[in-house]
């Protein structure tokens, strides 16, 4: 419901988790009696050691300044970011991620905070801010999980890169000390970094859903022994047509981008060329652009591969891009080098005319004429 249409207090957003010994943990949001989406809120946690038949008296995991129903420049239900995201560790740790207004930045409407208990809920540590940006732009919809080695992983939506606070990227970080500090070593740069940007193109709820009223509560993360998997509502295709929202996916192991191969990769203009595509979305419509000419009516197979022949238009010498797109926006480009095109013909004709002109201007001795 909209703010003002609810009671002065509500409890929402429950999340369950199960510890290694079978203890059930439940976390939920309590807006307290000072109003919904205003004032202070608490995250309450309760445990059950009998499979959920009975629960202990809830305890307060943390108190924070509650966020509003909508962000400043968008219309999606941002308040859902205040609902707790819960996970448990292998040694009776309880972790809760939540979006809250920071006390040290009055113009910042939301940061990501971690609430944690390292002794099965008996005591709760001081909240830790996960995002490390120095802007006052919002972060929202956190998701967390613990991998088998006890490492804590977190992701969230982040508007730090957009001064207008409309477009967001997905950010990720991790902690190997039970959430006390966050970050990792960038092996390419050999630097300690507090977090990393996952997405290569921003999303905007105003482009994803009619009126921007829905973003897709919520984002999610799952960690295995070998990898971390992230999903979110991605609206990048809405930038180029009508409202469009898809599920974005990433993992910490590199995902090979789509690739395109031409056979032959060079030759005369006006010939057929075989095209093979790999790594596209499986069973997806494929569009191919050849020098501004669009070719459709092609689909990838269940492995995300396709093969077709295209006619290379008559052009001048030089490289010409061939680009393939699938329905989800995956793109690959290859280059065909035209070795003989219309400018080659024009150049040869020009050379021939020059030769003829030179021949006509050269005197020719007549028979029996003495020079």
C-alpha cells in the first residue's frame, strides 16, 4: 500500500533460514509505532529448535532509520529494500542485510547495512555498512549468502553512477572475516578493492515497466563452493524501444561472450559467406546486420548456436562489420574484408583511361619515315 494508507505499525518481509543443526531462523521488519516508512524501524529475529512448532521470543537485531516508499526520481516500491535478507553461516552465525538511511549522511536516502550475530542470536554486533561509495546516492535490494568455506557474499542495486538517481548498476562484494570488513583483491590490477560493478549497462525502472511502477522485488544471490550466482531485474533493452524487463544473470567465473565466425573472412564483394554463431541465448531469434541490411527469420538451437549463409553486398574495398543479436541483447561482431569492390573497378577503369590517354599522346612513326 501507499504511505498513509496503512496503520502506524506493520510487520513485513519475513525471511527464513535453517542452521546446520536444524535450528530455524526467521527475520522480519517491524516499522514500530512511529508510522510506516518514517521514523525508526527494527529488524526482529526469532529462532525455533523444534522444527517450527514453537518459536523463541523475538529479539532486536538492529534499529535503523526507515526508508520511504519510493526513491526520489523513480516510482518503484523501493520500500521493499528495507525487508531483511537473511542467511546463516556454518558456525552459528546469523547475517541480515537491509537498506536503511545512514546516520552520518543526511542527504543519503539509503545504504546497505549488515546486522550480524556470531553466537546464534545471543548477541548482535554493531551494524556494518557494506557499500563503500562516498556519494549520497541510493543503494537498494540487497541479497546475501554464505559459501561452504564461510565466506559471505553480497549484491545490491546501486545508483552511485547516475547523478540523476534514475539508473542503477549491480554491485558485488565479499567478506572472509564474518562481515567485519568487505572487499577483495583485483588480480588484474593487484589492488584491494571494496566492491566491484557487475553490470556493463545500467538499468532504469522507468524504462522497464509502464510508468516505472515495478522493478521486480527482489534481487537474489546464491553461493556454492566454487562460484557465486547473481540475478536481478534488468531493463537495458527498454532504452531502445518500449518498456522491457528481463532477468539479468552473472557469476564470478567469467562467462564467455558470444562469438561470430565468417567463412571466408575476406574475398570479393557480391558473394555468399557462411556465418556461424556460438554462445548466444538458446532457442532465441537471431538478427544479423550486414552493412546496414538486416536479416531475420533465424533462430539459435538449444546450445545457443546457429549457422547461415549471407550475401555480402557490393561495396568498396575494406573491412565491413557483420553483427548478430539475440532477443536478450547478446551481441557479437565479426569483420569481412572486401578485397575487390566497386572502387576497385573504378580504380582499374581510371588506370585504363590513363593508359589510353598516355598512348594517344605518344607520337608514332609512320612507315618509311626518317626520324
